[in-house]
C-alpha cells in the first residue's frame, strides 16, 4: 500500500500579506503551524502537552457546540 501524500494548502492573498508584514524572515510554514496549534489548543482539541485528544472531535466534555 502506498502512503497518501499530504494535501497542498494554498494561502489566500490576505494570509500572505499578514505573513509578510507580521512575520518577516520567518518560515510561512512554521508560522502557520504555530497558529494552527494555538487554535486547536484554544478550541480544546489538544492536551496540555500538545497531543491530540481522543474521542469524538477531541474535545473536552461540555465544550461541544450545536
């Protein structure tokens, strides 16, 4: 069986503008990874150690939205 390739994410023009102005000289991939980890942490999908939570949606019970 062959491994599936990772999906290609195409940043929008606004994303590139933010990356260039706010994070000059930094790798766009690294900046976007940090942003995704921060979002997932804030949404309750990660453990305090940064690992994905198990269960439906990886959320803490009581934080589900309709």
